[in-house]
C-alpha cells in the first residue's frame, strides 16, 4: 500500500530576504539519521532526494516533501516520518552542516560525481551567472521590502479600527471550543515551517496537502492588521501549555506573522484566508471585518485603497523579477550537468537506499 505525501516549504523569499526554517525539517533530538547533500546546481540533488522519497513512499511510508522556494518543482528535503530520517540539500542559501557528525548526521558529496577538469570551460559563465542570480534576488527583496511599507500602511488603518474587547472575547471562545476541558500540563512541541511561498511560478500554497483527516477547521478571514496572527499566537501557545504538539506555519511575506496552525492530535486546524494566499477554505468562517469599526474604515477608505493598490503593484513587480531568476538558474545548471557522471549518481542512490533499509530493519524489529 502506497503512503501519502505532505508538502511544505522550509524556506521563503520574504520582505526581509531569504528566511530559513530548515532546522525544523527534522530536529536533531528527534532524528535517527540526517543526510546533508552537498553539490552545485544541476548535480542531481533534487532528483536524488525525490527518487529516495518515491522509493519509500511505494513501500507504504508517509513522506514529507519540502519544496524549494526558488523552484517549487525541486525539493530541498524529504522526511521519512516513521523512520525519523531526512535527506536535505545543505547548500546555499540554506547552508546546513552536520551538527553531530556520525552520531546523527552525515554529508553526501555530489562533487564525487563530477568531472572536475570539464569545469574549466564553464568557469567564467558560472561566476557571471551566479553574480547575476545574486543581483536578481537582491532586487526581488528590495521590491518586497517596499511592498511591506505599503502593507504596513494598510495594516495601520485596520489595527486602529479593531475592537480589542471583542477580539479578546473571540480568543477565549476559540480556546474553549478547541481545547475544551484539557488541563494545563507539560509543554508540547511547536514545529515551524511555511505552507505558502513566493516562487518563480507565483504564490504557491500546499496547505491542502496537510489537511487530510482534519475534522474541524476554523478560518480567520481578513486583511492585514485584523489581528489574525495575534489570535493564532495565543491559540498555539495555549495548546502547547496542555502538552499538545502544534504545527505552526509562518507568513511568507512577513515571517514574524503566522498563516496557519494545525493541532494533529485533535485534528483541528486554524487557517487564515488573507491578502497573500487569497484562498477560500471550507470550515467555520470567522470574518475579521466584523470586528472593525466600519465608520473609521469608511473615513479612511481612500487612503486604504491607495496603500492596497501600491502594495499589490510592488508585490507583483517583485514576483515578476523573481520569475526572471528561473532561466538564470537553468543556465547555471547547464554549466554543471555536462560535467556530471550520472552513473555515479545512481551509485549514490543505491548507497542511500542500502543505508536506510538497515534503519528500516532496525525499526521493524522493534514493532
């Protein structure tokens, strides 16, 4: 029986630059083995990671696919959940090195598979394209940072119009509905990732892949400044106090904000339908505009609309620039691919499979 796939982003292109949550892919204290794969673009890292994931998925294991925010069709990591094993891309911009070499993690070097002498002809191209990619990302982040200024202006008016007393009542009501009679006890574990990211293909969200089996879904619908993050922060911390684990998903634009929280043991999710994901969810709808002073919003409607329009203009410009990075990355890969010995890559795959099967045997012996 085939397992299922869940999809995440461990990093995001945000208004503050690249933001990494890679250390939450599989924390060291929970891991049996973490394999950090090193090598340049076009050296088969993503292909290898995906192939290993498919192999164990066909054996019936649930697999986490952690996608690259710069190319959502590529993988930065997989986690074989039951075996507590992760394979991840340890190269820039999310550089990961073994923390406990040999004991928990190790390096797999794809550089072993390339023909070094062949790079001489591509040296100047590799340097030139790499610099161009770096400049492109810097420009993306400048546009996103400018968009954030407009976003803050839009948020300012909503935050001034919010009814904080009613908001506090809502928070308590949601806590009571979700946590009911659960007592405060030991502290649960909070895992932080992204379900949504800005990519060369636009804004992509994988939250639907995470909701299978969730019986109760609450949806906070509203624009910036309507205190959705405040509610999510409150609920996830109250949940932790009761010894329950929480999956916390951050906003891909302003990573200090939260987008969703999922409580697996209760099969309860609290999602946001917001100005970034613009997604409609089925569930208990909570319209945050109901907690706004409509007179105040009406008074400043012109200013709000201006900030909103400027925000989307700058955001979309940034996304267009981000889209222009993908052809550059493809050109960089073309400098590496001709110099790869893919027979050796296949040997690396077999080496990984053999290693993980030993851990699987150990896992099954304890069942």
